[in-house]
C-alpha cells in the first residue's frame, strides 16, 4: 500500500466536528455556485450525520450548536476551498446573520432514507435560482452539484478493488493486512510523513493544553488532571489530556485538530495518549512518529470493517485500538503484543454506542485513552486477553470481521432508533 495515499485521504486537519463541518462545506460550495446569499437552505442528511451534528458546538459561534447553524454559517461565510477547515475565521457578523436565518425558520432539515452513512444534500435557494450540492461517503467528498436542476459537476467514481465492497483501493488493501505488516509499514514512513505526523501531534496537543487550562465543554480532562495534580501518573495524564482536547473540540472552539478516519475525536484518541507516553519515557521524534503511524493505520483498519459512521463508538473501538497498538510500540513491544493490546481494548469497549457528537464525548474519549494505555501495559506484561474471549480473538482481522457483523447486522436498527429518539426528544 502506498502510505502517502492512505495518509492523504485518512489523516487531515479539520476544524470542528466533521459531521456539521461536512454540512457547512456543502452549503459553502453551493453558495460559491449560487453566487449570492441564499434565502433558504434545505438539508437532507443521513441519520448518522444528523445524529452527530445535532448537539455539538460549531467553531466561531460562541457556543451555538447544531447542523442548522453550521449550514447557515457555511453558506454565509464558509470558504469551500479550505475543505474541512471551511469554518476557519468566520466573522462575528456572519454568526449573527446565520442565527437570524435559523431563528426565522429559513434553514430546514430532514433525515434521508437509504443513503450512505456519510451523506449531506444541501439545497440553497435565492429568488428563482437553486443550487444543490451532495457530499457522500467521505466528509469532504463532493459528488454532485445541480444548478436549477441541471448537472454542473459530477465526481468521477473512485477506483475500488475487486471484492473490496466498494471501498477505495488503498482501504481495501489495508483491510487484507495483519498486524506485522502494519507494524512494518509504520516503520517505513519517510521524512515527509514523519514531519506530517508530528505536525498532527502538535495540533492535537495544542487543543489538549487549551482544554487543560480553561473551562471547555464538560471540563472532563481538566477535572482528571486536577485530581492527578502536578506530576500525576501517566494514566491520569493520558486520560486527562485526551479528554481535555475533546472538551475543546466538542464545545466548538476554533482550534484545528488532526483527524483520523474522518473524525477529529478519532484523531485525538489516536494521537494524544502516545505523546503523553513519549514525553514520559523521552522517546525520540522518530519513535513517536512511527507509533503515530501505527495508531492511524490500525484505526483505519478497524474503520474499514465497521464503517465510516456507525452505531458503535469509533473513538473507543477503532481509535482506541489504534492507540493501544501505538502505545505498545512506544513501550518497546512487538507486533504480537500490540495485537493482544488491541484484543483487550476491544473486549473492554466494543459495546460502547455512539449517540451523536456532544460534550459528553469527552468522557468516552478519555475512557478509550485510559483503556488503551492499560491494555498496552497488560500486553507488555503478558496479561489481558491471551486467547479467544467471546467474539474477541487474538487475531485482529477475525475480531474486526466480528465487529463488522455487530455494526452492520446486530446493530442495524440501533442508529435508526437513536435518530428517532433525537427527532422526538424535547430540547
């Protein structure tokens, strides 16, 4: 697998929760075609996009939340050329205008049926002109643009591997690999990728420090760090700083995050625990970069099986597994020990559900980070899962297939039920 292709597609900067940001990107792109501010905005969202965008903070809005404000802000002031950084540096007057649009009922949303899990269709109307933009399968993948009913853009189909279930070549290939191969790939990163991975570390640690020093979101991370006091143990720091970064992101701070597998919280979980341990053991930048590469690769591997947006909490199951593997590498472990650490964290957290992005995600992210550290320690001591335990196997691919079945079949109705609860739940 060509590593640059993987990292170019799966690890990229994002500002704000990527689901409402995808909504903002769609409306910003539509506005660029429409050429003027819209009178109305109509959204059709997959249940997963709706769920994850309903209650999460939007960057630059001083605490405003939800898909509707993201849509209006993207249309009024978003920069589509910035991709997932579309809401960077939005002016205060645009926030006021966006809120007015939402308050007047000029932005509407419905949940679409029988669409991909990642799906945004935004239709902007101004006078007699209408522009519709569709994003599908990836948060920043514009697939179709219509102006006054006529097609003005249609994305070329991505190259997919035979038998890859519609997944792009690089992801289908990743899913065929085992831990020793992922371990080898992580050790083969070139200088350019090493620098990129460390830049991502810098982004996510900046958010962690921001969360540790102020009252953001539920202040999960700061509470943990204060309990550990100065010089607290590594476990407290892992949980605290990871939770603190999620506090910042979920509250809608204008702080970029290096995402993983389409999610900023995945990126936080995959990155922050490794930096905490690297500082504690004084690992070299190269050692940390290789561990970060493994963390992102394992995260992508698990996500390939369970799906981009799922009823299972990917921060715990996918990014937690990635962090466990990366931490094991930093501790001087082997591929076999990393695979045992992954088995242990999946045995612990595979039942954690995703009921949408919001402040309390910091609790889940912090839990996943702590479990990743503990399972890595256990694997180094030949403790934890050492043989098949229920549906969890010591072979990562076998367990990933079981998780795929859980996510797509056993939990098939879970997302629908959760979305229905959210649609009928009073604010």
